[in-house]
């Protein structure tokens, strides 16, 4: 049964639709609101944005023009009305079933996720930067509260995870999972260098910078590695040139003519592969190998499974069905195999406050988690909370010893707790194995 039918059946049984509270009415949030407003069995009940008028405008664009801004908001929701607030945490105190975060700010995402779970509400993040920083802890908290924590559908890590699951479900070995990167890796680019290009594309320069300097790709592949229990090919990954027809030729073990040292890894491809995601599967059975070749999948035994798109907020609504109807997350960490470390774009000076993701100070580099832990490397998700206490040369990894952190930031506190639990063995293997079965 489709999610539309399941959600309508739920509405008929309960007498009301799924109530969604959404944080952030910017470009991504506005698109999400438009999609939810068109979905059957679901209602965009409450929207939080620091600029309330932006939330009102986003709802109006979706055809919802009557909104409540003050008074007894819970009562208004029970009457079937729509409300707007300027405080994201206020959503957790309202009678909504699920909170979706679209702020794009890791600190906001972490705070919203924690508050939602402690209030017993399902929460879905569009800000994957928070997931690669504190997602393992948030997933653990969710299991304790009975709520569900997830990253939303629509971004590359989640859609690639679905391909991984498909390849596993049909009995193939997952050799590699990855995505296409549609621009060269230029790790020292700054927002100022990209202003003209950003203007032409209608983008925020910092957002474009996070794509060009590789931070976004590193974050997405780290999230995939942690959710699929795969490893990075190496620090920074390889990022070879490839085309869709050559994916299975490039991403196979060196012994068979490819570039990989081992199977069960993640990486990305440059060239005309973006905006797609892909998985290379190996048929280890001769009969299956022959059947796949007969079905025009190629000569094998390595076969490429390719999805040519990811639809961001357009398909993010699928997470509502997965959580509410199936009781399952779309993506959450089941291991901690990869981290994303802050690395200096320029020579950094003691006393400076790091400007964070997409800025001119640091870029994110995907790193095996054990290596990052051994080197005390600063996660990129904490960079904007860091002030340098000593100089860091260009190209060097920023470490915890190089900075002081703003201890008032929720994401800082959560990361410290996650690190303590990991170091203390309090993410036991049997618990994670149970999570794999649930997912």
C-alpha cells in the first residue's frame, strides 16, 4: 500500500491528519511546506521561523492564508487551525506528531532534535551536518524515548542508502556506494571568490562554497558510511573521474582493474554522474551473474545500480510515511565509521573565531572515525563554536587542542557526551546490531 493510502487510512481511523511542525521557512522549508500541503493525510500544522512573516508567507504560498500567531496555540491546533511561532523549541510543546527541521544550521538542528525527542516526538532533520556530528547519540536517545530520529529523504546519502538496501536485498555484495560531485574539488575556495557564480545560480555564496570546497560531499558520504555501516575508501576519499557507463569499471578492486583497495566502502565520482547516486554490487554466484548479464546489466561480475536524481524537499515528505506508517527512520547512524574534520583553508591565528561551514576559514575533510579520534580532530559541525587558542597553518587539521569551544552550544555538549559514550564502550555491538535489524 502506498503512503498516501496508509496516511488516509490513519486519518480516517483517528479523525485527523498527521500534524507536522516545521522549523525554518527559508528556501528548503518553503519547498517542504508546499509538498506537505499537497499531501493527503498530512497537515502542515505549525511553522517556526525567527522571521515570523517568512513563515506566514511560506504558508500563504501553499494556499494557507489563515494563521494564528498568539493566544492558546494548542487549542487552535486542536480546532484544525494553523499556527506560526518564532521559537523552534515551542513546537515541541504543541500537539504535533512529528517535527521536521529545515534550518540548515547544525546547532539549531541538534537543539530541535534533542528537544523533540525528550518531548516524545518524532523528528526528521534536513541538516545532515548535525547528523555527522551527533547523530549516533540522537539515535540512542530516540530509542530510549520511543520516538524516531531520522535524516529526511531527498538528499544523496538517504537515497544512496536506499540503493544499498536494494542491492543487499537482492543478495549482491556491496562493493561501493557513492554519489556524483558536479564540480571540481577546490578546498581553499571562499564565499567571496564564488559570489558571481552564486548570484548566477541564485544561491547563497556560503552554500555554494560548501559544495565547491568539498565539505558537503564529505559530510554526505560520512553520513552514508555511518548509516550503511560502510567504510571510507581513505581519508578525503578518491573522487575519480567517471561516467555513468564506467562506474562499475572504475569502482572495483585493483585486482580486477579498478581503483579500490577493498570492498564495502563509500566514495564519490566527479564527471557527469551528478546529481545521481550509485552502488556497485558484485554477483558472487555464477547463476545470478549470468542472469544479470542477460538482463543487460553489463558483463559483470560488478554491476552498477544508478539513480539519476535526488529530489531534495520534493521527496523529503516520504520520511513522514516511513516514520508514521512504518515506524522506521529513513537514515540514522548504526555505526560511527566516519567523521568530518575541520581543516584550515588559510593560516589561522590565535584569537580568531572560526566562521564555520561554507566560510573562508575551514573546509570539512572525511576521515575514518578512529583516525579522527586518535588525532583529536575537531568535527566540522563544531567549527562555528570554536575560537582559536593557537595558530594553525594552512592545510593543517584543526584539533580540540587548538581551540576553546562555546560550552553553551547544545551541539558541543552532545558531541562531548557522544565521544564519552563511544570511548566507554556504551554503544555496545548488540545494541547496534538490534538497530540494524530495526532499520
